[in-house]
C-alpha cells in the first residue's frame, strides 16, 4: 500500500511538473528509491519497447536484442558462436537454438538430435528448467529483474543520453538512467568494469508470429 501511494503521488508530481512554468524536473523532488519504483511502473505501462546491448551471465558476456509488445516478447541472444532465440506469445513459451547452443546446453548433442530439431522452435511452456532462458521474453519478469536496484538507492548527476535529459540512479552496484520528463528507463549499466550495458528504445517492437505445425516441437523433460 505504501508503494502504491508513493507511485500515485509521484505520478501526480509528474503531471504537476508538466503543467508548471519550468524549473527542476518533478522526479528530482522524489526520494531516489521511489524514482526507481516509478521507472519500473512507467515501463510496464508502455505497450511496446526494445532493449539492446550486452548482459553478463556467470562472467560471460552476451549480446542481446529484446522486443516486447504487450504480454508478448522476443529475444535474440548471442555469445560467441552460441545463438538462442526465445519467444513468448499468447501465453506460450518457445526457444530455438543453433547447434552450438544445444551442444552447450546438453553437454553433447547428437547428429540425430539436430536432424530432428533443426531450426524448429521448441515449446517449453510450463517447463521450470527453462524459465531462466524464457524469462527474457517475459516482459514482467525481465523488467522486475533488470530494473531492481538493491540496497540504498542514491541519485547522481543528470546527463543527456540519445538526446534525452536523464537522472542517474544507483543501488547494489547497478546504474539506471531515467528520463527526467516521465521517469522511463533510458540506459542500464553497472558500476564495475564488467556488467550489463543495455539501452531502452521506444519504437515499434517486431515480434514473430507464433510457430505452428512442423515449425514447433514439444520439449521432453
């Protein structure tokens, strides 16, 4: 309830700032942790957005390109010669990997397996062992994890990123830059030398259609 009230107050301040006569941004008058919550809720209110850049998983860097449209999402992940696509559409979850991905995931992949799977999507709906992968295509799951600022959240300097005036937030070793006008996230990074480096975009998202027929196979856990 306290968070809901703070978000409503923050939203009211944003509208008040937009209708005012100038001066400091409205979000700069809010506590830093509430700005972070407001940014999360702002992103969840946006129907279509994209995320691109680098993520680090267990010390390994991967290139990511994520797109979200309502409850549907699509992601392309590349790590060296490993490529993986994840898709969440109509409440179902799918993934599709190249041979290097399956060889890594299964320790060893047979030629017979690859001949059977090929470039087909694998339906992994309801498979808990695959949730860490398919969560990247789940908008709510991704946003909650990606924008989480742990510990004490502090506000830093303002700077212009891609033509947008932004405020820096930091917490738990993560850095988040949010737009001063409406708190939407613009860029996400880390305070260390290695870590996530992601940029948010708000153009139309390109989501593949749900696979059907021979395009899809069921995962046998």
